[in-house]
C-alpha cells in the first residue's frame, strides 16, 4: 500500500511539470537613442562612441512547474560592435583609444571594433494557456548580467553590467517532443565602460526564434 501511494505521488509530481531545452537565433537591436556610450575623450566635441547590435544566439532551459507558470534560465551571445568617431588624439591620450607618446598628435579615422556580449539571465514565465496546449503565448520578466568582452588592448577591459529584462513570446508544440518558440525581450542596464559624458540607460532588444526539445 505504501509503495502504491509513493508511486502515485511521484507520478503526480512528474506530470505537474515539464522540462524544455531550446536553442534559437536572431538579432540584438540597440535603439539609436540608447546606443551612445559616451564621448571619445572628456571633450564633448570629441565625437560619440556608439554601440551596435548584431547576430544573437540563445540557449535556454525551462521548467514549467505549474499549469500557467514556469522558470527559465538562459545564456545568450551577441556579436555586437562599437563605432568609434574620427578624432585627433594628443599626447597623453585618454578616452577609448590608445595613449600616445608625449608631444605627438595622431589623427585617427572612424573605426568599428568588435564588442561581443555574453548574457546570463533568469525569467519567471506566465502563460496565457495551461500546460498541455499546443500553442502557448507567454510573458516573461527577470534579471540578468551582461559581460562585454574586450578581445584587444585597443579599448578597455571586460566589464559586466547588471539589470532587468522583460518581454514575451510564443511556444508551439509541433511534435510529441519538439516545438518552436519565438521571443521578444528588452534588456535594461547601465552603460558599460564609464566613458566621459555618458548618460541614460543601455537597452538591448532581442528578436529571435528557434526550436525546443520537450520532456
């Protein structure tokens, strides 16, 4: 009898939650009004340093613990970049470029350098349809960290920013253990690199879609 009740409880727990592992691709978009990270030097007229988005890869694990709610953990990589303005860099340097020897002024052309961004995040999910439905719209909200990698010595070392994210999406069950998902998220954080004359928040939008393995 005890074994019977134990098996019943275990089966109830398993059926009350489902696991998803998904991979998706898409694009990170940085709105123009949030893209300015600051100026090249302390002089406001030295030119704006701007961030630009790029290709995005997402890996997510989801635990749907209740009929209408779930938890999601994810990692994302964005192939972002930084646009540097044309500038004249005097001795002593400063800003985001290399420091020059004393007494030398270098004219630098506008340039684009890589700024890969790695994100880790947690989201709480709320579904419009209960577990078991083939089509499930959802909203999501949570927290994240974003590490901006700096592979060269041409600009500052890696920096990590913390913030919040929110958005929504759609999950569609195609086969017994396979599905599709579409996501739109906004990631909100302070601006990286602490450049001169920086102001406002740094916003990254995610637009993507992919496949999920369901258990």
